[in-house]
C-alpha cells in the first residue's frame, strides 16, 4: 500500500467506520464496469460534509489520490483508482426531496437514477435521462459523466436537468454553483464545467434538478428492416417528418441475433433472415400521440419487413429490456470487447456503418453496432478473443480506425461514457494540442496538487494492454 501511513492517520482522525481497509471493500472499490482493477489503500465512507472537507484537506497535504465513486457502473475505468490512494464512496448519500409544486428535485449524489425517476412519476413529474444502467447508477455519477440514455433525442442528457450543484473543490473549499432558479448569469458557468468532468474537478455532494411534466401518453413500436441501411434511412425520415419520437433505438442484425440467442426474442412473426431493428416511442398528450401514430405507421410501413405496436406497457418494457441487455449479449461473439459510444452527424450515419462492416471483413473481427439513432450516439464494438495476442493487436488497429473515421466524419469519440482510462489513446484525435492544454490548465487551476481522480482523461493508458478482472457485477 503506497499510502499506508496517511491512511492510518486518517483512520485515527475519522474512525474505522469512515476509513475501511478490509480486502473486500477495497476490491469492490477497485473497479467499475470496465473491470480494470486497481486497489485503493482505503475506501472512505464520509458521514457528512465535515468528513469530506477533512478528507480533501488531508489528501492535499499528503498528496494522496482521491477517486470518487457512486454506483461503479462507468464503462471507461473512470471510477477505478488507477494510482491507488483513497476511494471516496458517496453511494450511501441517498436523501431526496421533490417539491411537488415546482417540480424541482433536491438530490444527494448517491440517489439511484431509477429511484429519482420513480419518485418523480409518483408526483406526475418526469426525469427523462435514462441510462440503461439506471437501476444501479447514481445521480452523482450521472452528473460526473453527463449520462445520456434512450430518450436523448427529444429530451437531452443529464446536463439539461441540472439547475445547481454543490460540493467541494479538489482543494477542500465548499462551493455552490447556481441555485433552484430557472436562470443564472452570475460569473462563469462552473456548474456546467463540473457536469461531465468525470470526478476530476470537484466532489458533488448535492444537486438541484429540474423535472418536467410527465407525458400523458406513449406509443411504442418495434420496426424490423431487411438491413441496417433501411433502418437508418427510416430513422432520418421519422425525424424529418417532425414526429414526436422520444426514443429511436437502433440494433443491427448481429445485435438482434445475439439478444435472441440469449433468449430475448423480439415479438415478431418473421420468416427468413434476422432483421435490423428500430425501437421507437412517440409521446405527448393522448390525442397528439394517436395522430402521430397514424402518420408514423404510414411513413414506416413501406420501409419495414414487419411492424408491431406494443399492446401494453409490459410489452413495451420487454422491448426496452431487449435493448438494455444488448451490451452483455455481445459476449456471445467473443470474450473480449472494445465498446465505444461515438456520436455521428445524421448525414454520416450510413457511411460509418458501412465502414464498420468493411472493418469486419478486413480484420475478421465482429463489429456489432446498436444505440441511439435519434441523437446519432452509437455503441460500436470490436469483439476479439482476449487471450489471443494477434486478435488483441487487430482489435487495437480496428478501433483506432473507427475513431479516426468518426473524427473525419465530424463526429465525437464519446457521447455519454466519457474518456476515463479506456479512451485516452483517442483524445488527441478529437482535440488539438491547444484544446487539450486549455483543459489541463483548468484542471491545474482547480486541483493544483492533482489529487482528484488523477491519471484520468489526459494520460497514456492503453486499455488493450491491461487484463480485465473476471468478476460478476450486479447488472450482469
Ligand atoms: C449495463 C450498463 C448500461 C449503461 N448504459 C448507459 C447509457 O445508456 N447511457 C450512459 O450515459 N451511460 C451508460 N452506462 C455507463 C454508466 O452507467 C454511466 O456513466 C453512469 O453515469 C455512471 O454512474 P455511477 O453512479 O455508476 O458512477 P461511477 O461509475 O461510480 O463513477 C463514474 C464517474 O463519476 C465520478 N463520480 C461519481 N460520483 C461522483 C460525485 N458525487 N462527484 C463527482 N464525481 C463523481 C467518478 O469519479 C467517475 O469518474 C452504462 C453502464 C452499464 C454497466
């Protein structure tokens, strides 16, 4: 343990209930969904803000790395304490209050995303950000990653619902950015700088979130197409027709085949080949949804090989479950997976898809694609045999080609997962040296001792050179 003496001193100050050093706690806090395990010296469970301030003060004095964690569902290694030190676990901070009249939620960072959504619904409000991990991810982690989800096309991402944040600068001073106000123009927008900063610029200990009115009606559709290109063309036609689509999820034929092999069979009567699929939800007031349904069915029926409207909320939920389980189903293709979350402008979607299919042919590695067609945020995968060095080298080349192509097409290398450890090799494809230097200058100004989540975003980590830990996580 690199920081043994500092950990002992902190335990003497705050007590063993705050500073845990047992092996089980340290292992659980050593990784996230990327399964890159780096043991912290201790897991810290602060009772209140005084504890957080004391921890940050000690970390700055002794230069101990501090890695914040919520649900540990990050897919990039951003919650892994890559340099050891202390894992600051805020998943137990679960207070939640919703003002039923104003639709404003006052949330501690450990509140689970699905809990906030469910509590909001009980009061007739709606919290739209819905990452597929929502039963396990926390609001603190969602804010730090600017999490998106299936409803991004119409309702945006976590950032769009954050009114104010409070917590600690890396140096330990308490700050509050914004208020429970619909407008705020006093000084720099530090609130938005914290959103998406992957736990490197501040510790969120409280958030004020905006809720919106819950849509009165929803209609959910399963649309099957002969191939991916027909599905993507239809998604653009739906958008161009200005239909109120809140969700437009895409699954290519390989993804559909993998989920079916897992027993998640889509309710379609089809003869012949596996289709590519769009899952579409229209929402709004009941009359509008019925009118839009008619236009929607007219628009897509000529393009599909099968079209079905979910007959009940339970059937709709089954469709979303198929989509949520896609990521895990990919392991039917190989035991190694590079999972990207690129964003591509509508004009370039087909070109990118053709490119991934060409890579499949050239490298002999499966490249399944699924994701959010509504906002162009696609999960592109490269599957490989993790124990085969030839496969690993090919996967590295293939994923690098994908990232180069994404940038050349005017896209982004990450739309919702962030950089963490996993995407570090690609940051310089996206950002110029001046842009990276500006970001690093912000980091240096807020965290002069470099204690908060060091080794993330700007490093030289190469994920394919690290062995993943084999462990069953709660969402597997
Ligand atoms: C099955 C599955 C499906 C997923 N689907 C989606 C999806 O559809 N959309 C999407 O956007 N993501 C998705 N993800 C990724 C992940 O769930 C999100 O990034 C989520 O926001 C992480 O939340 P968490 O609480 O688990 O954070 P953690 O994994 O614990 O931490 C993530 C980052 O946030 C920082 N952090 C955590 N809490 C705080 C805090 N209080 N203050 C400051 N920084 C903090 C950490 O240091 C770390 O850098 C998925 C993951 C899985 C496993």
